[in-house]
């Protein structure tokens, strides 16, 4: 009986110690490091204008007007819904996916004044895994530049300068491709960032 009581006492003590470490001290240290070293990112990379939250540089928004760069298509809920983040789960042989992409290609060419046989960047017609990717490729941004320049009364070169100013390089210099954050670029076009 003494062995059972000793084992129970040791088990309860270990459980309490691990609960304090894993549920109290460790989260507090991670929170403190995050707030101290990466405060903006730890708090959602929120973009504020005039003291009001306009969005997050980590989440896409559904820009549809002709004078804005458009993000990747979204399969998240009704589109760009962070609560319903996720891809379409349609595989490469899915007839629905093939039809959706064909329609998006045609719409993209028409909207951006491209030739019927012009190559369209994949990110312009396919959604990301989360449906909330805030970035587009340089090719996608370049194809949209003429439409935006015409809608804003700017030269295409001035629009492309803003694209270059908002181009982010590869992560750690080797991962991914150069990309453009759509929200930050559109705010700059509006003269707000």
C-alpha cells in the first residue's frame, strides 16, 4: 500500500510540475519573446490607417475594382474568409477544377487585355492551399499593370515602379519565388502606404 501511495504522490507531483511548465512558464516565455522580438508579426501583422485596422499583410483581401491589383482566387468560404481557410480539395483530374481554371484563364485574359493565346501565370487562376495567400507573382502583377495604369490615369512604367518597390525576395534568399504583397501595393497606389 505504501508503494501505491508513493507512486500516486510522484505521479501527481510530476503532473502538476509539467502542467506549470507546459501550460504556464513555456507559453509565457514564448509570448514574451514574440512580443519582444517580433511584436508586429506576433500580433497579426495588422495594417493600420488613421488608427483603424485596414487588414493584415498576411491575409489576402478580395480586391475586384479595375484600379486595383487582384489577388489569387480564393476557395476559402465565400472568398478570402479566414474562418473558412482551405483549398478546394479538387485534384488535378477533377472536371470541376479544369472547368474553373479554363474560365478563370479566359476571364483573366479579357480583364487584362491579353491575347487569346497569351500565357497566364498559374497563381492568377489557381487558389493557394489556404485560399488566403496575400502575394502574387511578378508575372501576375506585370500582366495586371496595364489595366491598373489605364484605370488610374498613370503610365504603365509608374505602376511597374510601385510593383518593384513592393517586391519581396526569396525567403532566406533561396526559398520560393519573388512575390508582391497585394494589400501593401494597393495601399501604395492609393497613396496610403
